[in-house]
């Protein structure tokens, strides 16, 4: 009765003197090494060269603004509820008189934090957001030496102001175009 699916049984005979020197195996290994010396290198020299990402790559989170520079987030909490890793925490606050240029709605996110060590980059927060306030950009989270450096607050996630800093705003948008549709209108 055969216990393994192998067709040929393992040779258990003792090695000869030439086999014990492993000369043939060393020559085969050196041949593989020499062959790889002439192949195209897979390494990318990072600071000078950038690796092309897939169009569906999900990177660092960004809190979006509208065309007038007001924050889109209304602190509804759907992104935090949709997050399977529970990486998002937020606190809501009421807009005060005179802050109409800062926030679109009466409620806004006074505190918005994402723990990137817990985030699994699934994109559920982006899909759950009814106001297009959060999206995952084409940049990846930079390296850091401390754990608290991976907890990003609202001031680090907020996209630059489109009127005050138009170049930085366009760079932060990347290939993504700002939504021109009114999110309060029903879809036809």
C-alpha cells in the first residue's frame, strides 16, 4: 500500500564520495546565480523612481472639502460604524453662528481620528459616507518610529483649502475629480 502520491519512491541508498562533496549541486546553484545576474532587476530605486500603483489602490485617508472650502463631514458616524477594524473615532459638535464658511451643515466632526495601525484599507468608510467626505487617496502612509505617529487627526487628514491653496488642493485630489453633484438631491 502506497501512503503518498509519489510515483517514485525515495532513494535511501548511501551517498557516494562525489555526491557527498555536493559539487554538482554547487554548480547548479552557481548557474542559477549567474543567470539572474543578467536578468532585469526587480528593485526600484525609491526616492528617484516611483512605483506605478493600480487605479484601485487604496491608500491614506483624506477628509474632503467642497469647492468653497467648507468641510463635507457632518459627523454622522457611518464611516466609524462601517469600519470592520474599528479604526475610526469621531466626536460631533454643533456649528456656531459665524462658522458657515467652515462647515456645510449644522453638525461637524470636532474630533476625527484614524488609527492607521488598525486600518485594513478596505474602503468601507468611503462607501458608507453619504456626503463624499472621506476617501482613500493614492498615497501610502509614511513610516514612523512611534505608534502614536500612526494615529492621524482631523488636521492631518483634511485636504488643503481649494481657494487658499489651489496647487496643493489639486495635488491632493490626484486623479480624483471633485464631485459637482449636490448630495441632497435625490438620484433620478
